[in-house]
C-alpha cells in the first residue's frame, strides 16, 4: 500500500528527474501507480473512501430498540445493560461481545443520545472570591507517636491567585470552620468580597429552612463584611477550585511523606510544622499574584470574632453536664449551679461568675464521656458502695495499675475492695497520681497484698519511690569460697576440690 509520504516524495522528484520511471523507482512504487497519483494530484488519504459499511451482521439489532429505552438514563452503564440482556435472553449473547456492545452504546450516546451537562469556566477577579471546605486525611496514613492520626483539614483557597492554607480539625463543626476561616484572613491581613462553601450542615443548613445560613455563620460573615455563598446540592463543581486543591494538596503531601521516609511524627506540633512547610512550598510560586490580589482586599475588623459557641446549663446532681451529645464531669461544688460553657473545636471551657473554673478536652463523636475522678472523689469516699455499678466506672481507672489494684482488692469482697480503692484514688487526687501509680507498680510487681495503708506509707515516705522499685535492685555476686568455710566450721572436715 502506497503511503502519503511516498506520494509527497514522488511529487517532489517529478520536478527534478528527467523521467517518471526514475521518480517512481526512487519513491518506492511502480510507474503505473506513479502515473495514477500524478494524474490525480492528491494523496492516498485524500482519495481513500471512508469505511461506513458493516463487515459483520449486527448481533444487537433485535434488542437495540429496547436498549435505547434504557439508555435515556445517563447513569446506566453499558456493562450492566449487557448483563441484563444476557439474563433475559439466555445463550444469545456471549461475554466476548461486551466490548462491541459498549462501543455501540458509546457511539449512540455521542451521536443520538441526550446532551450532557455543560460546565462553564468562570473568570476570576483579584480580591473577589475565596472558597473553603473540609477534607479527610485518613487515606494518607499519618501517625502520631505510632498511633493513627484520624483528622480533617479545613482547607481555604483564593480562587484568583490560588493561595491556600489549612488547619487541623476533627469534625465539620462551625467552631472548626470559624477558627480556620479567621486564621486564613488574619494571615493574609485583609478580607475578600465573597466566600463560598458547600452545603455544610454546621454553617449553611437549617433543618427548618435549608435555604438559609445558620445564625452563627451569618454573624461570622457579617463581622468581616463578606458575602456568603453556597453551592447547589450535588454540584461539587461549583466549588471547583477548592475541590481541585484538595486533590493536589493530598498528592503533594503524599510525595513529601515518601521523600521523608516515614509517615510517623513524634508530636502533633511536628506534624503541624510539616503541614505548614508544604503550604509554603505550594504558595511559593503564587506570591506575585498574591501581592496583586492583596491590593484589592478590604481591611480586617478591629478584632477576631470568638471561635467558640456559648451555652448556659445547670450542673446535674451527678456532677455532670451533657454537651454536644457527650457527658463531662465538673467539680461537685458546682452541682445545681448554672455555668457558662464555651465550646471550641478541640476544647471546652467551664466559666462561673466570669471566671474560668475548668478546661476539658472536647470529645469526638456522640455518646462519649469524660469523667475526672478528682471532681467526685470526696463524695465517692463517703459512698463507696456506689462505685461497683457506677455508669462511668471505667473512667475512674487513671492507669492500668489502678485497674489491677482494684481487681486484687475486690477479689474476695467487692464492697471492702471498693472502700480501699476509692481511698487510694483520693490519695492520688490529694498527693500525686504518678507517685501512687509508681507505688502500685512496686507492690504489684512484688506480689504484695495491697491495702490503702501500705500504698500511703510508700507514697508518703521521705525516700524517692523509684529507689524502692524492685526492677532496680542489684544483687551482689556470691563468692563460692564462703561455702567452703561454712562446711569447715560446722563439719570439721577439710573440703577438697569443692566436693565432700
């Protein structure tokens, strides 16, 4: 078969050679073929007729009208429809025909099928729009001190310069959004005109009126003078910049972790520094556009808005509070008092009489509990019988040694064991938890029969508890010659070669 390249060479050689036969030979074709293309004056590809006829009968002709009724649904895959016909018409279609059916479906959809959704690229303007969203980081397998660190990143981007930043969080809460949102603008030193999010339940969804922003999120936007926007349900492309940045951030993080040689960090602070370094690297090529964009920013307000939600509740008779579907203990002196709860993204502050009286770690999820034994131990000593069936009893074992001590104390008599244990727990509250833990470790390792007095004596001794640790006891080497002297003194016999 003659190629376009050969014919082009022929046309060039005809002008140089004295005969058509020589030009044809140098072009790699016979003289008759050369004469044909010289007469046509066109390339083989230009005279070739398109192949628009079937070489084999259509195996799907009988079911195609039925197939088109299904194909009006763009979500239906050709493979699923093919398997449907295999089941319906047994032995008519073979697995090897799947590719032909998929190709036929693809051609029909492209030429006769319903139109697809069109995405319209938007122009961006400096200082106009920012976008943010939460993204899960679990797929990266990051660990802190060997433990899997399950977390999210609140991700923020300016759509014109693509400058981005982010902060670690653990849920898609308004507190996390408020903290990350404000951190971004205070780092930039100004605010843009509009901010867009997806339909975050914490910020933009109200069960009674899903078209309205929540009051607190609206207050956050008003404080900074920013117009808030939300995307339509199921249209993540409307928040396309931040969605694309999610993928690129995770890819950059994954590559950096591979180069680092480890996904484990000694502390959360080390991981935060690593994350900040990645954002700086990503932003390094955007600084010129960022400077231009910052010229269009408006001034920040005089101060940040509070990053917490304020709740007022009365402490129950069990010395606990129910906060965001979790249970927390407070000091028993606050029972039946109304306290102010400040709910941050990662902590909870308890205020009473305009004074912060306690700070607790915020639990993740629902139906959890955080009971601090120091809050209730004085009354537990007075009511030791309540310990055994206390709903949150497992929270009253600060370490595994405390649990082992209770099991040993209650082995024969649960009530007596509970009395002894709660006194030991009060000792930990009054003196030092680490000292009590060390004392229990020494006594358990020495197989001592535990009791409160023995633990107290060991904790309150003037000597360092570590000196009592049996693991540090050194036994001096024994000289065997001493035994020879003993045999000589008590038996009157001389010892030869150590044997008698």
